[in-house]
C-alpha cells in the first residue's frame, strides 16, 4: 500500500464529496465513505498543523540583518 500523503488524501476527499453529493450510494456505503472522509480530514488537519509549525519568515531587523522568526498567522492577517 502506498504511503498516505496530504495530496493523495485531499484527492480522495474530493472523490468522497463527489460520491456523497451524487446521492447514488446506499446508506451503509454512504456512512462508510463519510467515516473515511472524517479520518482523512483529521489526517490533513494534522499535516497542516505540522507544516504551519515549521514555517518561518525571514524578517529584516533594524540593524539590517535577517533573522528567522516563527510564522504568526494572526499577526500577518492584520498587516
């Protein structure tokens, strides 16, 4: 079995949404697919949190040097 990645999980989520929106699946199958989707959402959310923690920004300090600072989503949304 191939290793689960964010990209393959998102692709599968899109397929699940499409299948559920069509409404052709029997109730039991719909529930099974919905549960799979919820697990994929948890996986993708965890991956996004991990990446967000790793993201850093280069910030030019007053002395002209650059320093690494953690990415602050809230601060950058206000800019």
